[in-house]
């Protein structure tokens, strides 16, 4: 059983909100997931007090994300970049140049 952590699109037209879900790799995207561990609002909102800065909302259960990574769940590319921003996954070290 391959378990994936991926984004599932929810929300309205031109206003997407994504659920960060843990689901079986063999099941489709619209099937019921094993667990929903967070949400990601991709629509930028202005930061209060600084209207020139934009903010994207992410709500994530860090403990459950670490648990699923620990038992072998494979995150998608987008979820991997989100996890690296939050420090859940280590950033890859730059390659060393060959002589």
C-alpha cells in the first residue's frame, strides 16, 4: 500500500483552497482520504498594516505530518516544498563541485 500526502482542490471558481490529505496511492483523488492534516489557501491576501505584502494561509497539524512522513508516506512535489518552508523536511544540500 503506497500512501501519498497531496493537495486536493476544494473551494470556489477562481478561489481555490486545498486540503492537505493523506490517501492511498491506488485510490482516486475524489475518494475519501485516510486523513486531512491541513489546509492551504493559495489566494494571496494583503497583510494587515502592510498592504504591499501578501500572505498565503496554511493550517497544518505538524505532529500528524511528521508521523505520516515517519511511517513512509511520500509527499507530492508541492507538499514537499511546503514542508521544507515549515522545517518539517530538511532542505537538500547543494551538490559539491567536482575537481
